C-alpha cells in the first residue's frame, strides 16, 4: 500500500471516526492508497476529491485560484494555478497505479466568503474552473456542493470514496476567511457508493 504523499498536509488521529487522518490547508494536496480520512475547511477555495475505484488510489487538494481582481479567462494566473493543483495530484496518483480514464471526482467549496471581491467573485471562478477541467478531462463528477455563502468542512473517506460535508456557522466561517485571505496575500506576493454526499447543517447535527 502506498503511503500518503503530496505537498504538506497535517497528519493526526481523528477520534470521532477512529481513523488516521490528514488535514489539508490552502495549497495542500495529498495522494494515498491507505484507508484514512482526508479533511479540509473551505471558504472560497475548492477541494477536488478524486478516486480510482478499482485500486482505491485517492487524491484530495485544496486550492484557491489566485491573482488580481481584474484577472479572468483561461490564460489568467488564476487558471494556471488551478490547473497545476489538479495535474500535480493526478500525476502522482498515476505514478502509484491510478488510471486516468477510471478516475471519478467530487468537488466542493467556492463559497462567497471573502470580502473586497467586488469585481471578481473568486468562488464563482473556482467553481467554473473545476467543472470545466473535469469536463475537458472526461472525469465524471459524481457529486458536488459548490457556491453559496457558507464555509464547508469536507471529510473524504478513502477506503470507500464516501464524502461528508458540514456547512459551518458564521463563527467558524470567520476563521476560514482569515486563513484564505492570508493564503491569497501570500500567492499575490510570490506570484501556488461513491456518488453520495452527506450534508451536516451544523457541527453536531446528523447528516441530512
């Protein structure tokens, strides 16, 4: 079995689900064939959970399409970073034995949570990019939870491909806003059954 690999990610043990887990921060991506839990918090960023259902090789990323408020279109800095995030992850999955034509995806995030984005809604750009990418690459999107005005916590169970989504209250969304704004500023300075989804309406409620 392949050990988790990728760019960053914080390993820990999740007592709630009794599983080894990896928490992804903005800019992280992780690839694994181990039965574990991949977790991330999303505001305007996007996370793609990709899996080869035959051999169980999984990848998860957390990316923001960076750039100035006036950037748009496929040739913008934003699109290039989104493409890089996907290709790095999928290339690593393939190196472990995943087959590109077998890949299946679930995509999440792209909420409208960052302030000061009057000219361009980063969440909308992220949602458009990830759906366009999956369409061009012929990777079926089996489930999605995109856009809206809430932050999300994503739980990706690699053994089954199951994903659970928790919609966060405003008190938790504030932390996500700060984290994503800091990440965006760093990017500007440096110029980086598998089809089901369960939703939580808060931190403690049952799945809908």
